[in-house]
C-alpha cells in the first residue's frame, strides 16, 4: 500500500454470504482495492454464532485479504425492530471508531441508512470523511412496501435522521439521475460531490455461462427447445407487483401456448405458483425455483423475455433494479412497467425492451406484440448486451465512478486540512 493512499471502511448491514454482498458489494470493493484503495469491510451477520464457526470466519478473512479486503463482522439483531437496530448502531459505531483510530482510516463508506448512522457517529467520535451510499429512499420504501404506516413514528424518526445524515455526509451515491435531481434540491447536499452509480453487474459471471449451450441448460431444467420462455428474477410481494405480473403471464400463456414461465426467487413459491394456477396456467407450463447467484446467468440464458413488475411510487424514483442489468447482460429484452428509476428512457431510447403502459389485456397484447417485434431483429441480443456494458458494467461504470467519488471526497479533505494548516 502506497503512503498517503485512501484508506476506506465500507459498512454493510447485510451479511457476507448474502447474494447482494456477493454480487454487488464485494466486486466493487475488489475493484477499489485494485485501484489502490486500502479497503476494510464491516458486515452484520444474521445468527452469527450459529451460522459461522471459527474455521469458516478465518477462511473467509484469508480469502478476502488475498483480494485486498480486510473483513470484520458483528452479529445482526432483528427483533424487536427499533431497539435491535439501535443496539446494532451502537455496536457498529464503537467498532468502526476503533478501526478508524487503529488503522488510520480516513474515509467511511456507508451502504444505506443504518450504516450511515454508524458512520456519522463514528465520524464525530474518531474523525474522517463520510460517503452516504443512499441506494434508495428508505423511509418511503418502507411505507410503499406496506411495512410502515404513512407518517408513523418510524417514518418520522427516519426522515429526521435522513436530514442529519445528509448534513453530515461529505459525498453521496445514488442509483438514478432522477434521485440525483432530488438530492440537488437539498441545500445540505447541493454543494457536495454526488455520483450516479446504478446497480451494476460483473460480466465475468455472464460470460462464464457461454461455455454451456442454451439447449443443454433447457434440457437440465426440463424446458423444451421450442418453448418461448418468460423469466422473472427477484423477490415477490411488497412493492413487487405479483398480482399484476400473474395477470400478464396468464395473458401471455393464453396468447401463445408455447409460452413457459420461469420464476427465480428467494420468496415463498406459493406467492406466485398458487395465483398462476388459479389464473389458468398449467403447472406443466411454469416453474418456481431458488438459485445461487452463480446459477442465475444460466437460467437467464435459457430464457427469451425478461419481466420486471414494480410498484410505481415515489421511492422507486431512486430505484435501479439489479435484475435489469442482469437481464440485459444476458441479451434479453426487458418488459417493465413504467415509472421506475431511469428505466423508461433507458429501455425505450435504446430499444432494449418495452415499457408496459397499463395493467389490462389491451396493454398486455400491445406489449407482447412490441417485444416480439424486437426479438425478431437479428441484433436484439447484441444490442441489449451493448447497453448493459455501457450503462451497468461493474468495472467501467461502477468501480470508475466509485473511485472518482473517493478521490473527490479525499481531495476535499486534503484541501480543508491544508487550509487549516495555512491559517495556523
């Protein structure tokens, strides 16, 4: 490590083994480490004592250290919600403060609101600069998902904390241009560096799927080579429009009996399997399964059209669904409802999918006609992959923009320190 290099502590409220950390957090941190940043990672592990043993922790630490990432972890507490979260914030703050002082860390990178609370408190205790990696508008997300009542106590407390975090932060990451425009209206954020970094993908994961033929994957999954496969990857319920997606899928199956639907989800399978059966889709014509992150590219390669149905609401202005980047990286045209993040312009301007303008049979028929027209174009798959490279590549988009923000925040810190020295 070069003298004077940036030393960063990345705080995640997710566990190391969770898919989001494996596919999003760690690839970014590896890229930052390769660019010369000294990286520390703090995670919160569900059921730490039961899920991990000493040998596994040591092995993971050694593996991450070989990639330039120094890992520490704390137990995650879930219930009762508010006291458990406050307890985790207190422990995370204390641990982060010790790391800052012991390792001379100058930059705190907080992924989301709870880690940002830890980083803000640790900054006050031990110093340094702070990047608030916003990801999404958490208070509105919880309300829109039906988890919190609108204007309830938790919502009001989180909005108050949000204002304090924005004031304390020295730089920001948001997922969409629409979110950047909203942040720039805040007087506490307008003059600070901000980068738009959508959820990106590691193309190595998708290139690896090319060694297996589409026919072989379909054979393994029990899907005939003549079927037209719709695929959905992600959670069900909450702000994900499971009922509307069910109606669309049923309409697609009725329209073309060659249609097969593949649902890849960590959610309860009955949330989609029962409604599909009730809508008249035969169990022979769909499957609901779980998949490890390294298997997702294979399921996508076996498919023809990718679906994304998300509730249109204020919080989704800031949303960049990871599934969209994965779909496009696999060369699949996307069928998405309108009003989610920057997707309307991205999909339609680049002709990599279709925006669904309503939830009725006429809208479904029009969308299916349009997506079939796209699929008939010989360069459709290549165009989707090209746009994925341009907009969602982990290295050329994600890591480059993170490093740019790190440099901007570090430069601001050095400039301020120089000014203080000159004043003395």
